[in-house]
C-alpha cells in the first residue's frame, strides 16, 4: 500500500524522467547479461602433463582443463598398468570481460610410476552438461632411477632448512631431468616453505640464480600445508620453465627469497624427564610451549636459499633441415587457405595452427615449400597457452599470399622442429590446398574475317538480277504531332550508358596499379632494408646503447647487408653465411662469429661469456662498416 502511494506521488516531470532512465538502464543490463550468456564459449577440453619424462619414485602431475562449463562429472581414477593415477582435486575459474563470460574447471591428478617403460594414458570421458568430451591420448616415459630409495633425490634439491633457525623455513628447486638440449624448455617448480608455527609478515617472490639460461615468468602461486620431517610447513609453489642458451655443464639455481616472519621466542628449553616415554619427541617439549608469552613472537628477517641442481646441456645435432628455426619440443600442424577461387593478384589468407609442447617463443611461421609464382606478405601470430607458464598451447599464424600467375593449388607449408625424446629432427608438411586462380589480363584484338563475299548470281540471261526498290507511298497528310522530348541528362538510358566506360576505366586503373606494385616490390624491399640499415648504423655510431641492444642491432645490420647483397631473407643469415657472401678472410670470419656469439649470449642469458669492453664495440662497428653491398 505504501509502495502504491509512493508511485502515485511521483507526478513531477523531473521524477518521471529519472524513472524512465532507471528502467532503460535496467533493461540494457539485463539484455547485455543475456547476450553475454548466449555468447559463452562452447565446451572444450585439454590435458597436459607437467613432464613427459620421469623416473621411478618421481611423481608427475596431470591437469585436465575444461573450458566453457561450470560443472563436470570426471573420473576419480584412471587405470593404467604400471602407473598409479589418483584424483587430487579441482579448481574453478570464472571471468566476465566485455560482457562475455569465460569459465573453466581444472582437474588435478597425481601420477606415481610403479615401473619403468613407456605408457599411454588413454582418452578419458568427461561429462559436461549434455556434452561428452574426450581428452587427448598422452604419453609418459618412465626411466629406471639408480637410487630408488632416496626420496625426491632426482627431482631437485633436498629442502634446505635454515641453519640455526630451528627449521623455520626451506627452499627447493624441483627439476624433472638432469640432461637437456639447447633451446629445450624444461618445466621446473620453485617451492618455499615456512614452519606453520611462524607467521609470515612479508616475503619477496623467489628467483632462480645461474647463468646460461632463460627463465620464464613465474606462474600462479599455489599454497599447501605439508608435513616434512615430522614438522608442518606452509609451502608456496610456483611453476616456471627454463631453457639453456648454449651447451655445457651448468648449475641451475639456487632458489633464493627473503622474508620477514614472526617466530616463537627462543626459550631456555624444557628439561627432559629421566624416563621420557616419547623418546625425546614429546609434543609439549617444544620451546614454543615453554614460554607462556611466546604467542607474541619475535620478528626476524631471514634469507631462504636452496641447493643448486647440476644440468648437462647437449648441443643440437648436425643436419638440421632448411625449414628449422630453433623449435624444440613435440608439435603438430594444420593448415588451410581461403578463399578457394581468386583472380591473379588477389590475396589468399593461409591459416596455420601449430599445437603441442615446447619453446613456442622459437616457433616461427612456416613457409611455402615452393614460393615461385607467389607474392608473400609478413605473417601475424597469436599464441593461446594451455598451462600456467606457456609450455603447451597453440600458436596460430595468418599470412597473406597472392598468386602472380594461374595456379591450381596452394603449395604445402613445411615446419621443422627437434624432438628431444626421439633425439631427431622432424619436418611436418601439410597437404596442398586446391585453388582456382583465374587470369585477369586484357583480351587480345578480335580477328576480322577477310573472306570476300560471293557476288550475286547471274540469271539465266547472263545478267545480274536486281531487286526492285521498295518505295514508300508519299504522305499527303501530316500526322499528329506529339511533344515527348526530354533532356539528355534526364533520360535513364544516358546514365546506363555511362556505367560501362566508368567500369572499364576503374578496371584499367586498378590493373595498372597492381602491375606497378608487383614490378616495384623488389625495389621497395631493398629500399626498406637500406633505410633500416642506415638507421641502425646511426645508433651504433652514437655508442649510447646497452650491450644487449648494441650487439643485437650490430648482428641485424650484418643480416640486412647480406640480404641486400645476396637477395635472401635477413632472418636466414648467420655468421658463416655472411662470411661466405662477403668473401671474408679467416681473421674477419672469426670476428664475425664472435659478433654473433656475443649477440646470442646477451639475448638469451643477459650476460656474455666474459666482459664486453669498448674495444669489442669498436671492432664490431669497424667490421660492419667494411662490408660493402
């Protein structure tokens, strides 16, 4: 009743306007939410192992991520002979961005190997609403561990408690393997634990020490309560990945972090009983219980550091295919092109998807196996990761090509990578995509027949017969005059007649522009390389760049000059190619190799193998300026 009186009482124009605005805003929000619900992504599933290789006694984590759902029915256990796979829990993520909802559920499993060998984890059925999804088949290689009785011995460093701090904290680095190849992405886990009797007031994110590696950004923090050595710890875990930049023997780590904790006060201890029924392990004998005011605690600043992990990095074997650009891992590829029917010179979009597990930062766009008769434009790329650190996922490339002549199919695209498990190079090649390419050149002049017409046949008298003229009778009366004249510009036929010459003119102009572009492409490409070379040389001569950027620009100038001289792609130029193209002697060839080596070391590890002095810069600039194109 009160609400009715309130509605009736709103009679002024201003209040009515406010009510209408509120109603419109409410209807708009309801419609946006309904639209967002309708646009929610369709259900999909991915599955990934924390490592495809392990040893006896070393557990591996299996994560199954289901996207586009809010509730699933998943298997609680997976039966594989030789593996103990158990369900450990699930987590749910929900987000709303630009009125589009995104939800996912992550299922966690722990795999404990029971014997050595290669195991296939079959696809698992997951019920998501009215849809049944199937995970992909996964492969796990289990090696026989030489020291089976040492728990966690091959995973990484043993937890390193702080000496003299009553085991208040520890740090460790978990590495699944001890040997790897250059460029191979190795998943690692950083673990930092604090005694549950302490209170952490503040802490820094952990970092990994060591040289010769590139380290990816830490993943999302995971917090668990674990019992280690009879003590309870709050353990913070971070997933990451490392990749070696050069071969050799290295020490990975240590993991180091700083923290401020509130710990129990140091007491004088509790006297042991003459006959201790707990054999020195009495729970109330802890100094924490000897001080009634110990809950106030003592503030301490501590540094937690783990042990280092030895890692042997092997070089990639010789005999890499021409299409190899540094990708190391296990990948698959699909390719497609659209549209399927075009004219000569029209663009064709080629979409290539490379999925799998490895160093996606070195996965570059594959090229056509036969580029003759095609004009290629720079590709674009997009990466969608399936895990926390970007080791597994799908990288999508879109490149535009245009045929310069009639073609019946798009050549296959080729992509090469090195498989560290099989220890060999693998080249993936797609199928040729059928296309219909039609020519659009101007038609030739019509051929006019010159065959003379037969003369009229003579009649029987020998004379040619003549047709009598058909004359109209004379008009003796004037007809009715009808005034129907209209101006020329007002007649429909006049404007229809203008369309044809206009279309022909536009077609000729477009054909001419396209022809000029094709003829000037090589010159424009060379001019672009020359402009980039001049700009980089000006930056190098100013000598104001930090060492990583300076030597990166120096190696880029060498690649551009070599490309201008030899008409090849700059990205395919290395030290040996530049030395061969410019016919360098042995001394300058060695300086060229040192230039590229310093550039690679600074790019991947941030430091060179030795100090980089100003003399190195001057020698590099002198070597670059001596290259004549």
